C-alpha cells in the first residue's frame, strides 16, 4: 500500500497554484477552507470518513476537495493537483530568470489586516517557501476605507504583532514593516508622520480621483515624492488591464481603467532628485507602469522595485511577471532595490529622512 501523503499540504498547494494563476476567489477559498477543516479534524476521523465516503459532510469540505483528500490519503498525488501543475506555465526567458534569481524579497504585500485574504504569518511562510529573505508588509492607510485601511492605532498594534511574529519565523526570513499609504489630493501622505518614520519602507500610491487633470495629478505626485517618508511610488499610472487567466473576470464584468494623466518627465525627475524608486507592479491586472513609461524611467536613471502587490499567498509568485517586463525594458539588476541585501535596503529608506 502506498504511503499516505499530507492532504492538508496538498489542498494548500492547490490553493496556492490557483492564486498564482489568478483563478476565481471562490475556487481558491474552497480549497483553503477544506485545508482548515481537515487540519482541525483528528486524523483518525479523516481516514474513517474517507473510507466511508462521508468527508463531504464535514463543514468546509465539498465533493471536489473530499476527492483530493481521499486520493492524498491513498498516497496518490490528487488528480486536481496534477492537472493544475501541468498547466502552471512556462520557464522564464534567461534575462528575466536572472532578475528573478537576484530578487531577495517583495516590497508590496497585503494581509487580512486590510484587504488581503490571509493572515500575516501565512503570507510570511509562503514567502519563505519561495526563497524570499523578507517581504515588506504594506497594508492600506485609513482613508481607503473600502480596503479596511489601518488607523494609527491599528497600525501600532500591527507593528507589535509583526515584532512577535519575527521572533517565531524561520531563520533567514523576516517581515519588514511598511504601509501602502494613500497619496491624498494635495500630495500629503495618509498617516501620521511619527508612524511613517517608524516603518522600514513606505509605498505611496494614488487611489482616488485618478482622472484628475494632468497638472493637478503631476503636482500631487511630485509633492508626495518629495516627502521624506515616501520610498516607493506604487503603481504609478493607476491603470487596470484585462488580466491574463480566468480570475474572477470569468464570473463578472472585467473592470479596466485607463492610466492617469500626468507629466511623466516631472514625476521621474522628482524620483531622481529625492532618490525614490518607481514600482514595477507585477499584478496581472495592473502591470504598471506600461512598458513605454518603464523604458523612459530606465533611460532617466531611476531606481526600481519589482513587487507583487500580493493579497494572497499564491500571488507572491507573481514576481515572474514583473521580471519579464523589467527584462524587456532593460532594467539593470543593480538599480532594483529589492536585489540589495536587506541592510542596504533599510539604509536606503532611512537616507531620505
């Protein structure tokens, strides 16, 4: 008889691969819920139910996930996992693969403290499994209420929580403190200066009035970039594109959005003057900035980050998409700040103050 596999690990692996493929949220949730249900059920009971064919009667387990558990307990790789692994994608071109190998971490990651779908510790363990040395936790700031942005008090509590988590995480991995702070209409940053000064890295992004005229948007962005607390200009155009893969788009109307209008040369000049980085956002529904703008930023001599803007564990593997774009546009590895040792990254962010 074949040795049993770990059904919880198999269910979580399927969920991870579905997230990476940008599949529908409800489908991912089915596998994560089943993994939690099986993990919380005594092993003997799981085996008995699998034998009796009653796994699907457990709350959180459906017919498809029950079949995966039964196959796993029998020592077989679940058919669902084999199928999704076989369609998981192709190898990166050499230049993009070299950039991906050089990346040490991810500077833009969300958790269920704001609009992410998973706890911080689950995101951290997934990042460590991918070989990251760190990620920067960048949940949203208070003005973005639709994303449960963190008030000053909640952010303080999160900082204490991260400090405790870092003591328990695997050696060689750490969570860096951060925020994705809203750039307000007048260019101010949507969080208290005292708190922003405590963070390891601050991503600043525009999330409101994205159709402002060019002069106002340019002034707004340049003012934010000059703020000593801001380190990275996040998804600079704010655009939304039709994402590759099924995602939720297969079940609802695809929402696209044109890029904001601003003076690119002035914005890039401000980044250069103040030593700030331009984010290469890897989300398949953003891929921001567009390649034509990214090429201009490379020629201007800007610094960059390649980030996932991940809201779920499997999305942490979207760095490949950003690396492909960076390679196509000739971004040098030494100007991507998350290829630097973590001490160099933190020294760089501290140098703006």
